[in-house]
């Protein structure tokens, strides 16, 4: 039974729901992140739409909801004890291929420190590295990044747009060494790495949630909904007992 599943904390983590003055609202601004037209502000309507999506027939040229949102559907199948043989898909092949390529077993947080001569880097940046035992160097692992899609070089314009949410922010996964190469000022910056205690199963849940954000944007805000805060949702998706995003009600610094 669906019951009150829409009130479950993990459902709110996966949809990035937060309590507002007049109800609940997701911090994700892209309508493609929701299957219900009311999904951004109605967790129950979005849950019902996702349950229907489980049984939806495949449509040519359109990814099935099970493939769009593997973290949601893994959780729903478990919570509702759904027989996988009743579903149009038993698994999402493109997602499973990506997981096989990553061979992720552990994760760490990386923090390239601040660089005062660059407006975009004056408070540093936060990354999550997804690692496998096969690699002899962290540089060969993959890194998860959340950043504003910004090309402005004018410091004042960058600050104004970043403060008031005029940039779209996107998650991405790319080789760690490639991300490091983006820092042309790397000779003047330290990079700190902190190993996380996530299990392989928890890392897989995190990767599944990252997959759900392909081509999905959220409005980027410099002081709160920034690179550090949005990565906290990924850690909560991996291990919901952490409740990390609740610890930063006003602002988040990297």
C-alpha cells in the first residue's frame, strides 16, 4: 500500500524537498525532474506518478521512468515489495553499463582550496570522488561535480548573478584528472582529500541519484544552493541517516 510513503524522509531526500513557510517545495527547479505537474510542491502527487511510472509501457524514443530515475525505483520496489516480473523493465541497461564502467567501491571528498585572484574560486570548490580499488592513483578515479553554468569573467557580474540565482547549476561526472586540469591556477592551490566511510552499496545509491540529474538543472545560489550544499544530497541519498542538509538552514561555505 502507498500509505504515507510520501512523508518518508528518504523520498524527500531523493526529490530534494524542504519545508517552506507555506508547505513543502523541492529545491530542483527543472520541471523534467518530476513526473507529476504538481510534483515540485506535492510529494504525494509525485509519489503516485512515480508508482504509475513503474508499470508504464515503454515508448519508442523515450527513456522509461525506471531508466530516468533508478534511485527512486530501487527504493519504491523495496518499500512496496513489488515483483519485478510485473514491470516492463527488470533493470535499466544504460545505467547498469555506467555502473559497470565506474566499478565504484568507495568515495572521498576533495576540496581544492580558494584562489583569491579568481572570482569563481575565492571560496574554493567541493567535489566527490568515486573510486575503485583497481586504480593506483586518485587522479584516475571519477569525480562528481556541481557547478554553475557560468562564462562571465566580470567579477561584479558573476557575483550578482551568483547571489540572486541567475545561473543554472548542473551535476556532472568526469575523470578526476580532467577536472584538476580545469584549474589553470593549480600551482597556487592545495587539494585536500577526505576518505568517506560509504559501503559499495551506499556508493551505488549515490551514483543512481547522480544519474537522475543528467541534463537536469537547479538554480545556483552562491551562499546556499552551491557546490557544497548540493553534494550533501548525494551523500544523504547514499546514507539517509546522515541528515546533512538540515544542518545548514541559512548558508553553506565549501
